[in-house]
């Protein structure tokens, strides 16, 4: 089941960050995958967007493979898939 327009809009709004680099990566992600995001993908994105900007940047560019507080969630296949898509160039 894909995300509805309201949920997608909320995620895009939450994706506006203080670091330009995060904004660019998230914008590219939504352009590529926004129309096909599942409800599970939305949950993963919500968890990622709740991180502070520096932790999010570290995950997005691959500087870190996990952050405190999300170690267990990051083991799920859906989390790994979304993170992989976010890291695509």
C-alpha cells in the first residue's frame, strides 16, 4: 500500500532541514521514489527525519552505519532498503 498525498506531503515538509546537503539528498530521493513509497517506507523515513541534522547526514553519506536509538530498527530490511535508496547518487 502506497502513502497517501497527505502523508507524503507531511514527510516532504519534515524533510526540510538545516543542512543544505540533507535537503538535496532528500529532495532527490522524493523525486525518484515519492510516488511509490509504502506505508512502511513512510515509517522508516519518519524515524530518520526525527534525527538531528548531523546524525542524519552521517547516515545519508555513509559516514556511519547506525546511530544511537535506532540500532534495532536499522536491522530491518525495510530500513536498509530505504537507507540504500537515500544513498544512491
